[in-house]
């Protein structure tokens, strides 16, 4: 009787394992723990946990931003251009809009085309207001909606490792990257 | 002569030199010795830290950490904790102080110019408020305040290089800043000059602050901060080291005769400037505003709010020096009082203590006892001539002798004599009249002319006039006799009183 | 038996549902915070607010039914390990030192948001919070009354070692809401929108690039320093932080379209 029970349970376990291979849980300090749903410039929905496995740069912006946001893209490009082709292959860049009401996938695509961004590695995305607040809180980005619909916000480029942990951040923006930050990017890419 | 010529000579020399513009001449160098400057922050970077990192020794007031003794720049780690503590501000009066290191003022920090300081600010988890720190020794935004804003239960870290030597204030700069400072969030950081501070026997830490409570001065119980009083700059307490008894009684600073002492004195404010003085002492040296050069022989020195001073003196005699803010109502009515107790052998050559204790009568050179004796006798109806004469003498010497002299000789050509005076002896009633009403206009006494003004002695009563005239008549070779109070009263009644006469 | 189960289900739902909500009417309001873009009065739309802060008992019930928010199980990215509910005896036990009716403290913004979300609610915005907290039992805006200010400052003057009182002990304000002042600091949904310079003295010197076009928030009005201290507190926090005097309550938007609060 016991043997049958044992075999019964064992086969279940096998089936269970084959059906849904369970990955190791995300580390407790991973930003990818965020559960909200994001939508990219193609209109495809995804969760941040799906981006696990590769280091990435993350920043928050919005498409109609007049002051700093164009610089955020320049900053991402600046880091990118400073890397070797081999390093570049392993780094992806995620921008998340803090203005989901106006930043539809179409608006995001507009920017992709305007700045000629390589969508195999660059992702522009939006989520709902709650997701924006939560991600901003996780990344330490502060922002405020103005009366005219514009935003005031802090601007940072944040480096996450392959597991989604914050490794470095820089508030120096522009096409010439902050050398300390660049060094951290290189180091994280090398570890992979 | 030399003074006025010298600049001309210099000017002449400079004029003759090509390229020298007039107006750039040096002022004659015959005033205080020229002070070479230290170069300030531009000369304060001695390079990267050397050796192992040092953990700074912090002390609670009134103690000061020992000299660093370093000769090369070091990395110094400072760990300072903010604690919100309830303590007594005055006997029976409680106040919630916000403190650096659990004390008001906060812990004393001591580093050397050129040191790299790694500053850790901790905000105790039991605290309610966020806090930060602005050290006046820091060259950098906010003095560190921007980099140290810390919520309770957390800590912040930032690093700075101490480029300037001096005694600097540090304080919390979280909004509302005045309230954080008024609650006691200040202290001192000493950045030693490269050669260190000159050696003294003792060093102490004193810091003045003004405090604002809802209740009155010394009103018992738990007191809350009063923002309106702080805005009006109307403190309830002005204190050294955060409480009324902080430097009194057995907490007084101690010193021995013959020792040199240096006080590192700060003023946290938030509002008041201090007029710092120690009663019974003179400061041999005052490093004004906690800077590099010293002034000598100073009684009272100004310490700005958010500023400091370093004072030094040598104790020569024993006793208690009283530390005060010489805006004196603060010392006696708001608590700005501390003590330095100096012990040791006396030195009478410097200070003798009290030498003579005798009665000082002011302008009454003789005791007025006979006057009261006479008065008693008169009352009893048994006044004797002798008593009158003695009483009269006492009164004469306080009143009449000023002009007529105690010898009765008067002053030639000014005041007529009463001694052996033919004018006096001729008419007793006239004499009474003159005492009561005064006399002006020409008189001839003993063959000499006088033309002065004698004011009416309107403050004298009948008995006093009687006794004075009796004394005069019986002195200096005059003819003698008595005058009674009744006679005086009669003269008083019969003569119209001139202007100026009282009653 | 079934009735008993049903009853216990209802009770647990009720305690999970948390405290009662009170309708706060719309109004115009002059905030203490001076931003460049809104110097005048702001409109606050009507909304529902919890009458009292969330208690230890209510939060305990929440973590029982939402185990991912239990102490030890919550990812550190959502709550600091050292502080999160550190005063409870165990992850599911309050202990004798912690009273069920005290407001819950040592909770991060993420945990507070999650609790409110489980209610179908959210954290109040700063505007909503300030608007409601300006009231006393008699008036909607008591901020000019020195007595109102004194009562708030009296709390700041109390040493932090004082035990926090239970919720609901003090009189409600004119809206019927209690303990907005004098008990604990409270999280708001947009605490991070308070772009305050870490050196609070720099208000008149804008670093425009730091806050993308804005100067840091101006908090110069001496009259409002009681409120100013709340702003200073919230601006010192990150979402993951918690302190022993920081708790929260929830709010609900009303089911109709609202203009976005300025």
C-alpha cells in the first residue's frame, strides 16, 4: 500500500516538475519583485520579472518632457556608446513613463523612431498610476504632477544587475557618462 | 615728526618707481605688528590622509578631548548620534531637548587641519523627528546638511576635508531650523592648526544658548517650546551648557592657582549674541571668534550667535570666578551664570581681600550722636548748654563748615568769619535771622568787606538752629550765651520768608 | 456549524475591512506648501477617509490573510528588515507590550499601500491629509488658532519614549475624523512628491536641474511650522523605511470622475 502511494506521489511530483519548472525565487532586494503590468511601445504587456537574466539600465521619464528627459535618453546612449560591442550585447535599457495618461504605446513609439533606438535592447514602457508610484518608490525617484499636467521629477539612471538588484545610480546626465557609474556598469557586465 | 614724514618718503619712493600707481602706498608700519595670514582654505589641503583611520574621541561638556598630537593629515571617523531626551532645564522644570550625543551642547569634536573626516550621523529609532547636521567647519553645500538628512532609526554618512583651522559651531538645519537649534541641537568642532594649540594646564567646553518656553522662568513642570517667543527674540532662559545648574555647585569648573586655563566657548543662539565675561578675571588671550589670531588683555568679549571664542587666562588667586553674559539681566534673571572655582594659596599682593571695615559717614565727619542726645534732652525738658554746644557742633560740621570752615575762619574775601566776629556778637537775633533766611549783599565783618550769597538754611528746625547758634556763640572767642528754640521760633514768625525758603 | 463558519468569516472580513470611513466634503484650501505652479487656493474633491489610523489588530489580521506581508517574509525591497513590525513579539503575535488598539507603526509605504489596496482603498494624498488635518472640532480650518498650533507642538515636545496612546481617544474634528494630529506621523500616497531640498534652508535657491524644472519646495511661512514639520518628516523618508512613530490610514476616491488633484 505504501509503495503504491509513494509511486503515485512521485509521479505527481515528476509531472508537477515537468509542467512548471519553478525558478529560484527572486532575491528579496530585487526591484523585479514589482508585480504591476507594464506595456511596451509595441503594445505588448509584460512584467518586470520577465526581464530577469540580464543587467539593465532603468530610468523614468515622459515623452512630452521639455527639460531633462531628452538628456535621460542621451545618458543611456552615452553609457551604451562607451561599451565594447560584446558588453553592449548583454545590457538592456528600460525607460518607464511617469505620465501613463498621455504616454500611450503610440507616443512611446514616436520617441523610439525619433531617437532611432534599437528596440532589441531599448524598451520604452508605461504602466498604470499605481505601478508608476511603486516603481518610483523602488527606484528612489521622486515626482510631482503640476497643475498644467507637466511633471517635476528627480532624474537618475539606475543600474540593475541580472537579478534586478540596484547596483549603482547616477544623477549626472548627458552624453558623457559619469565615470564612476560607467565603471560599475562594466563591472556588472563582466560578472555575467 | 617721523610719523608724518614716513608716508611721504614711501610715496616719493613709489612714485619714482615705474609702474607704481599712487594710492598703493603702504601705511606707516608703526601700529600693531604685521600679522602674516595662514592662507585660509587655499593652504589648508595637506594632501591625502596617511596611516590608519582614527576613531575620533568625543567628549561631553564641559570636558574637551585631548590634543590630537598628529603631525600629518589623517582619516578621522566621527560617529554622532541624535537623541531626543527629556532633561531638567532648571530645578523642577522639564524640557524635551533634541541633542547631539545626549547632551546640550552636543559632543565636542576635535580634529586637525587637513584631516579627512568621515562623518556618520545616526538618528536614534526612538526619536520622532528627522535631523541633519551643518558643521561650520565644512566647506561644501549646507555644511553637510544636504547630505545628512536622516529619518529616525536610520543613519547617513558624508566625508569632508577640514581645510580651515578654528573653533567651529555645528548645529541641526532641519526645518524649522530655529526650533531645532532652540531645542539644543548645537555643539563645537575644533580644527587644530597644524602645529596644534599651545599647551595649557586645563581646557574646558562652555556653550551659551537661549531657550524659549511657554511657561515663565522657573515655572515648574514639563515645558513646551514657544515659537512666538523665539520669533520675538524674547527668551525665557539664557544658559550655559543647557541647564541652570550646569556650571554651578559641584559642577563648577575647577582650577588651581598657578594653572593656565583655556575655555572653548560657543554660542548656539538661536538668537542672542553673548557678552562673555568672567567676574574677577581678565582674559590674557582671546582668539576672537574662534579664529587664528588672538587679542590680549580683554575683559569681555562678544560671541556671535552661531559663533565661538577661545579665551585663556592664568589663575593667580583662589576664589570663585563667575561666568556671565554681561547683558546682565540675562545672568541674574534668566540663568546665564556659571562658576570657575580656583583653589590654592592666597596671594595678598595681588588681591588682599577686605582691609578696612569702618563707618563711612559721607559728608558727616563727626558722629551725629550728640544731636540725638540733645533731641532727647529737649524732649525731656532738660537740655543743658553743654548738650546744645555739642549738638550744635555736630550740625555745624555737617552744614555750615563747608563755607565758614570748621575753625570758623571763613574764606578771606569770600565767606565771612564767625570766629571772634564783631558782626555776630553784636546781635543774636540777627544771627538767628540770617541762619533762617540767608543773607546777600555787602557786609563788613572784623573790618573786612564781604559781598556773597548765603542761602537760607531752610532745612533746619528751631532746635537745630538754636543749637548751632549756641555753639557758634560759644566758640572761637565769641561772647557766649544761649539761644533757645523758642527764640528761634519767634524770629521765624516775625520775618517774612524770602524766596527759596522752605516751610 | 455552517452559521458559525459564516459568522467568523464575516467577522474576519469586517476586521480585515478595517475601520469605518467618513465622508469628507469638497472644499477650497490654501496649502502650506508653496509650489511655483499653485500659489492660490486648491480644490480638494470630496473623498472618504478612515476615521482612525489603522490599528495593530487590523494590520495583524491583514498579514494573517496576506502572508507575503508578514515580517520575515516580505522582500526587503518592500520593507526594511531591521524595522518592519520589529516591535511585535512575533510575525503573528503582538505581545504584551503592543496593544491591539494602538495605531500600527514600523510599517513601510509599500506595506501601508498594500493594506489599503486590499480594502479597495488607497493612501490619502498629502492635500487630502492636510485639508482634513486643518480642522478642529468646531472649524474646518483652525490653522490660525494658536491653540491648535500649541496642541500640535505639544506632541512634538513629548519625548519619543512616551507610549503611543490607543486610537480614538481624542475628540474628533468637525468631519468626524480622529487622531490626525498628536498621535503619529502618517504616510501619504504622494509623500515622494514633496520635493524638499535635503538642506531645508535652500528654499530660495532653486537647483532647477535636480527637480527637473522646479525649485525645491518653499516652507517659509512661520505660521505653518506645525505642518512644516510633518512635511520635513515625510521628505526624509524612502518608501521602504519605517519608524516607531509612523503609521497610516486609508482613503477612498468617490466613484465619479474627478479632476486630477493639482
